[in-house]
C-alpha cells in the first residue's frame, strides 16, 4: 500500500490521452464556432471575425450556466420552483449580451445571430448528412 500512488485518472490514462482530449475539444470548439461566425458575418455585414465567434461560443455557455445557477439558487429560495423559468430567461438574455458584446450589435442583432446560427447549423448538418453521410448525433433526426 505504501508504494502505490493514488491517482484520479483511470489506469492507462496518461498525458498523451489528456493532450488528445484537449486537441479534440479545441477542434470541436472551432467547428461549433463556424455557424455562429457565418451568422454574425451576415448580421454585421461582414465585420465579424472568426476570433469573436470563438470567444462568443466559449463565453456564452459559461455565462449562461453561471447566471442560470445563481439566479435559480438565490431566487429559488424566495419564489420557489418557478425561479428556474426566470433563471432560464435571464440566462438566455445574458448569452445574448455576450453575442451583443462580441459582435458589436444591438439586442436584436444578437438575437438574429443566435437564431441564424441555429439555422446555419441545421443546414450544415443536413449537407454533411447528404454529402458524407455523417451528422451531429443527438441533435436532429436522421434524414436518411
């Protein structure tokens, strides 16, 4: 027992596995940023950069989660179970605020980026399915 080292990682899970996971997450982050970038390009008349889209896709979910958790926790103590609805609304507005700041638009512009990004994602997902036979699993029903 004295010679054993306690590890939080499973056996066989070394530094190379961590590096592969980090590279995979960065690639996934870039892929997820593409629909947001295209949508922001349309809404901002070409002024949006891919870097701002990556910043928005990184910060948006973080801000959303923090606001959702904080508002639900603190407001839940006051008004009960309906706090989650208010927390969701405020968290979505916080996410839009991230888009608003990242792309230098107004509130309607940020909403347009969010809605258009979803549409672009659906279209790209369908095109990937048609051309390569692959889609993002779990998001939409298969077209084939």
